C-alpha cells in the first residue's frame, strides 16, 4: 500500500501508537508468529488496495511477490516484478527506495542463514580455497550480536529513558530479559522463511491456518504431535546437521575429511542455526514452560 501511495506522489509517514496501545494482530503462539513471518516473506500478509477491474488476488503483494515473478513466468515477464521496477525508476526520494529494499532483503538474509551456515561449515572445515572477500559466518554472527542485542537494546533503553517513559535500570533489565527469546526466535526462522520464499518462486501452493484469536488450553501430550507435524522438515534438517557435525569429528572419517572439534569458529554458526531450529517449538511453547501434562 505504501508503495502504491508513493507512486502516486504521496508523502508517507509512520503512524505509531503511544504506550503500547496497538494490540491488533498479536500472535498467541510461536506457531502463529511463524505463520505471520512466512506470510510476509511469501506476500499474503501485506495490505492491499482494490483497484477497478482487478481481483484481490492480483493486488496481494509481499516480499517475494513484490521483488520476483514466479519462475514459470520468467520467459514472459522477466525475473523482476514490474511494480518494483516502476518504483525504483520513479521520482520517489532515494532514501524511500533504500529503506524499502533494506526491509525486504532482511527476509532473504534470514532465510539464507541456514544454507550459508552449512556451506561455511564445509568450505572452512575442509579448507576449500576461498578468496579474501569471503566473510566467515562466525564474523557475521558476531557483528549481528553486537548490533542487535547489544547496540539495539542500548539505544532503545536510552530512548525510553530520554523520553521519560521508564527508569533507565528498569528499561535495561526488561530489554535484556527479551534477548534469549529473540535469540531462539530469529535463530529458528531460516528454514521456514526459505520454505515460503521458494514456494512463491516455484509456484507451490502453500497455505496457512487462520490466526488464533483466543487462547486454547493445551498440554505436553497435545503439543508434541502438533510440533512434529508442523516442524518436521526443520527438525529433520537440523538433526541431520548435528549428526554430520558429530560424525565428522570422529575417527570414522579419514583425517583429510575430518572437521576437528576445536575449530569452534567453523562449528559454532551451524550449531547455533541447528540448535535454534530444534529449540524453537520447545522453548517458545508456553505449554512446555508451565509443565502442564
């Protein structure tokens, strides 16, 4: 919607709600929140505008829908969506274009982290020659840790304090308390976002259930089958990665193909990705945390 308004020469601004007053669309479970992120990556989570002589399906746009045409249409429409090309060559301010593209590319960065961590593990573990421009996964992870949990929380704490909303100590404690939650949440998104992006690219008919509006009581025995059904792909890939990392450190593998356990900078990025995908449906599930059986 913002894209179309800018193409019509509107000047847009963020509209925000004070003191946390906006509660619409808050996910009640980690499963619902994951669905929301997948919808945004695919495209069906975005707002749309009805235009004369067009159906709603033609006006639903999201990250992958906005950037790329499905692969099957490349021969006729090209890889890049026409509306994005129009916007990038429009008279809209450059910082609008940079801001929008940065937001959308963040989904691709999150989605690519699992695959890139696997490639990094084998490239560096087997000493495959790479040029000096290759950035190691551990260094990227370290930079993201400094920027987001570190500088991000510090900046937000100072913002709340300077606005007079909270005591600086209370704000810092609250923001730091959220770090473990975000660690497992963002660490466990990659494979699921890849599913959504690839589904649009290859025209796979992926669907999501409706977002729950009311809390539904559950327990351990009800949640385990749901987790296995919903997260089976990410669990299989993550357990396979863990098994490979263990096997490649043992004597069962010839020395030339072995990735030694002391290469922690090689192992850690993939271990974090695999561990977070396994832990995501467990540590973020409230019915496991209250020990209701």
